[in-house]
C-alpha cells in the first residue's frame, strides 16, 4: 500500500468511527445504565432490578455502571456510551440550557436527600430566619450552595448575615464545632455522622429545605430524546422494570434480601448501618404508601428551574416541564 | 525563546480545540458535552478576567513552592552527593518521602495546616521537589574529573568549589530542569486547590466541573497554559542570563 | 620550596590488575630510575603508563610488589585533557593558585610558555595547545618533588614544546619529572632517563634507557641520539 492510500484508509476509518460509532452502540442489544454515584444505599433499587432479574424479565441486557464525581450520565447519553442514566435536576436543567437532547422518565427521590445536619444542643431552626448568624457549610459550586442561597433569599437574609464555610470530604470542622450546620446526604452520611455524634452524647437534628418550601429535585432517570422517539418500547420496558426493582427493594418484606445484596456491593458499611440507611431511603423515595415510586413532581421541577434562573445558573428559561415524560413509567 | 514558547503553546491549544470541535460537529453533540466556538468566546468574555486572577494567584504560590523546593533540592543534593553514610541516608530519606502519593498525604496536610496558603504551598513544593532533587543529585554526584583533578591533587578542593564546578558545568541542564519543574509546581498547586482550597484556578476548575461546564475549563486551561509558557520562557531567559554573566565577569 | 640532592624511583616486581579482571595491566615490573631530572615514561598504548602514574601518586595502593620513592614526598600527576573552570579568565585562575612569593616564577613561566596574550581569555576560548600549556603552568607553580606529565604538551607545536622543555629543565633542575610521551625523538633528545614499558609478551616488561638529556647550551650529537632512539624502540 502506498503512503497516500494508507493515509486515505486511515482517514476513512476515522470518519466512519466518528459518524457511525454512536449508531452502532445504539443498535446493540446491550443497554448501559450509568448511575450518578458509587454503589451505595441510594441506588438500592437500581441494583435490585439488576440482581433480582427484573431487567432480564423485561428482555433487556442491562449493565448497571457506578457513577462518581467525574461521570456525567447526560454526556454519556449523547456520546452513545449509555442509553439510560441517573442525573440530578440541576444537571438536567443545565444540559437543557445548552441544547442537550435529554429527557426525564422518572424521578427517583421525592424528597431531596441533601439536607443539613446540626447539633441538638444548638438552637433549633424552626424558621428560616433562625439561620441568621450561623456558620453554614456549603460546597461552593455544588447544588447545596444553590439550595442554601435560595433559602437565605427566601428568609430575606443577605450572605453577610451568615458565614458560609467551604465544605469538603472531611467532616472535622463540623465535629470541632467550627461549623454549625453541615450539608449531608440524609440517607447515607447523615446516618454515619448522626450515629457517631450520638455515641459521643451529642445528638443531632436535620434541617430539611423542603420543609421550608424549597423543593430542589434530586436524582432522576434520564434518557435521550432519540431513545424515546426511536425505541419507546425499550424505554417503557426499562423504566417499568427499574421501578419494579425499586418497589421491591424498598418493600419492608424484602429488606433482608435487599440488605444481603447491598452488602455485596458496599462491603465497607456494616449491615446495621445499611439497614438504617435503607429505612431512611424508603422515606425519601416513597414518602407515602400511595405515592408510586418514580412519580415526577412537575411543580418541584419548575421550582428548581426558577431557582437556577434566579441564581443566574442558566441563561434563559428552558421549560423543563417539556422534558418530563412520565408516560413511559405509568 | 519566550515568543516561541507562546506560539508553540497556542498551536497545541488550538489544535486540541479544533480536535474537540471536530468531534462535536462530527457527532452532532450539544453545547453541554462540548461547547461551540460562540459559547467558548462568550465564556471567555465572562470569565477571563476572574480566571486570570485565579491563575496568577495559583502561579504565585507555585513560584514560591518551586523556589522552596529548589532550595531544598539543592541542600539535599549537596549533602546527598557525598558517598558517606549520611549522604546516602539523606538520599534514601528523600526518595522515601516521594514514594507516598500526594493524594494520600493531602488530607493529612489539610487537617494539620488547614485549607489555606500553607497547604497549597506545601503540596506544590512536594510535587515539583522530587524531579528537581533527582537532577540535582545526579548533577552533584557526578564528578567533573577533568576540572576537579587539579584541585584534588593539590589539596585545594573544598565542598563549595566542588558544588560550584558541578553547577557551572551543568547550568544548561539545571535551567531546563528548573523550567520543567515550574509545570509540576503549577500542576501541584492546582491539584491542591482542586482537592481542598478556597482559592486559585484549581478551585475554580472544581466548581466548573460541578457545573459540567467544559467551556470554563477550556478557558482555564488556556490561561494556565499561556501563563505557564510565559513563566517558563522567563526562567529559561534567566538561566541564559545567569550563564552569560557568570561566563563574562 | 622542596629540594633534594638525591632521588630514586624504584620498583620491585610490581603487578597490578583492576578488580574483577583476570589479566594484569602489568606484571613483575622491576626497574630503578635515579633522579632528579627530566625523565620520561615511554611505551606503546595500553602497557599501563597511566596506571603506573596513578600508583606513583598513591591514589591506588592495591598492587603486589614494591614501589619505592626515595627523596620524593610530593608527587603530582597532570594529564592533557584537564580543564580550568569556565567562570573566570585563565589569568584569574592562575592568580588564585599561585603561592605567596611565587609571582615571579609565574611571570617567567607565562613568558616561557608564551601565554601572556591569552591570560584574559576563558579556558574554552583557547586552542588545544594553549589549554595544555596553561594547565601545565598551574602544576609547575605547586609544591612538588615529582611531576608526572601525561602527554601534557600534546597539541603544542614542536618549537614551543622544545622551548618549554628546555625552560623547565633550567628552572627546576632539582625536581623529578616523568614525561609521558609517544614522541621517541623528543624523549631521546631531552630526557635523562627513559623508563620504557614493553608491549605485552616481551621478556623484559620494563627497562631504563639513558637519553641525551640535551640542554640549551649544548648541540645534540646526532649519532648518539639515534642510538638512544633505537635502544628505546627496541625496549618497547
């Protein structure tokens, strides 16, 4: 082969890779489901549907992939690396703002697990104005910052009325009392920290933004617009199998089975801690017995968008309600 | 030297950017996955000044960290060049410290020193210290026999003279290593800020990552690259200047 | 300044081999060489001239046999690829290593070696011959009884070399020089004794041949010089 032909072949191969690759991935039988975070109690239903065969029963070969800080399910949907994924509402809204063809097919958490922990010995926060003068932990750039700024605005407080403290993985500033209220995921870290402090005779309380009218939607199941247009049946089968898995995982009758399974994935957390986490997860995903898991709280989504617009995190209204598609699940 | 470095950086940066845009348009990806030129420009206008300030903040720490590690590497290199027990002890200790990954040490550093200036400085210094040390040790432990012979034969050799001879003979190599370690110091500071700081470009990149904003990250990379090119160019110029003055006094 | 009326370099069955090597560099080396004077060490490449020089300076004592240096305490060894540091002019370097009271000698040497015009230059700017000359001046300004000059005048043109050797003989009559050179005419003409190390496999590994020890005032006897040369070549 001459050098020119060689170069031409290489170019052709590259071009075909760039243009054909997503199509071939989409056409494959296998489905990739990218979670938002590592395998822990927050994804118990996702794992359950996989391990207990709900996906297989629906005729789907699903690979459940753990997420992490460097993962972004919405980007993977566009790149064809995943067909379904879990993303938080702020991710979805930001993606819509930039023209990403993403749709929401179910909302996993009815109550956002992102809450703030504080000591019972501190004055209780019964009203948002009680936040005044406190040192509040927020992850700058994270959605806890967005939520907290919304709460402060709602209370008519300026940023200067409180002290915002930059939060990272290390809880020491909270243990030491440098920070009064500290953001946690209620169903995971919230339990670990709460128990540790309880053991030191320093019991805690949780400050729940939804209790003060700020409903910022958390994890939801997303897929691409192309997927719901071209393969609505796959979408339907997938989301129903997934929600069926969630229902079963959170059914108190199945809790032993669910815990056995969780222990396989999350070996570092003791079983009794997993049990407590599972109980709290139940209240966040299925707060009332009559509310079906996966229900999309449209009002909360609109509020989330409004909050992000107020804080100039998106340039223009995205009309998030147009991207919400509960018809596949129900 | 300086303009050449900047031009080289610009070529690499824009080639990379062109590659990204080719993928974007080839795969018809949205601005969320890869921002288009208009959005990148818009982000540049909105963030450039703030990010430049962040980059300079980061760089000032990287420079101090680098100076510290140069001093330390010279000190250890000079002591460790000897084939004595103490020399080899210093060398082994220096190697061992580096065997621990910074990400594992960082939490300890942040707990002990907090998340301010000192932690960033220490991590920057630690990351750029080892390659410097290796070079300095290599240079200082290698005799320049043809020059040193006379001073040894006549009993005139002192450690200062030995260090001077070896440093002078390897000035070009030292300059290259120092300029190269600037990149590492910068990377170290950015990593430190990324893990746990309240300021600097690493911190801004972390926030941009939270918000999945590749546009901001591209701007940050551009500013980091251009600042680093200028800094490295200046270091090389200083090296050449020192050599010229040393050779002509 | 050291001075010594009688000097003697002698060697009894000296054998040297580098660690972990089977073949010795030289074996059963025996000779006696009286001093002082301008003497030479001659021999084909690889017979161990430089190694012997190292043993004489005492930097290596790991050999079998005996080496004696009577009346010789301070031995210096210089070789032709030595360099001066590049941060100052060669004149400045010279100034730094000259002992008090030796400035006069320095000036005479600089004149003799024809280096006056080059004192302001850096070492790197000198020609190869100039480099060797300035290096040798440094050594001649030191306190020594024996100076081993390992091809120290390489790349110096012949008239200058003659000038320098004659000058050294005038200025340092009481020292023991061991001039390592491959130039058989030169060593036969100027040296008092020539220690010839023979190529491997020869019956006598070392022999001392008398040279013409030519001085500034005499005229060399051509016939005798040729005989000395022949003797050297035969011994090598």
